[in-house]
């Protein structure tokens, strides 16, 4: 069953991460949700925040958001805003520009 495999994967992933790291990530998501005037949702496979009809995703890491990842966020989570601390790869920005110009990309409080 793929659902059980996913749950086991998530359980192992979460148990391998320190509680501190998880709490820090959640605090960052909540802060960004407030900055964007939204309400924090969180949880695996759910958007990080919602503001009206818009759903947002927060990425707090050193690696940039790639095109395949951006495609997955838009297609599977219905994301209309992505806030990435590290930014976005050029192919990801080009993909947004040509296929989903309505999606807002944010890096360090600036819209790209």
C-alpha cells in the first residue's frame, strides 16, 4: 500500500530530524504566513499558509526551488505563491513566466 509507505517514510523522516529543527521550521512558516497576511496551515502535503483564495508555500533552506519542484507545488498543492529563502533556479523562473504568470515567486521579501 503506497499510503502506508508514504506514512512510514514521513515518520522516519520526522524522527530523524531533531525536534528543534522541526520547531524552527514551523516558526519560520508561521512568521512568513503573518508577513503575507495569511493564516498558517502546515502539515505534510498541505500548503503552508492561506490568504483568501491564495495558497502559499514557504521554503527555508540553502538550495533553490527547482522547476520540477515548482511544477509539483502548482499541480499537486494548488500553490499560487512560493516564498523561498534561497531563491529559484532560472528554469523554474522561466517555467513560471511562460506557463503560470499568475504564480508569485518571493525571495527575501522581493517578488521576482
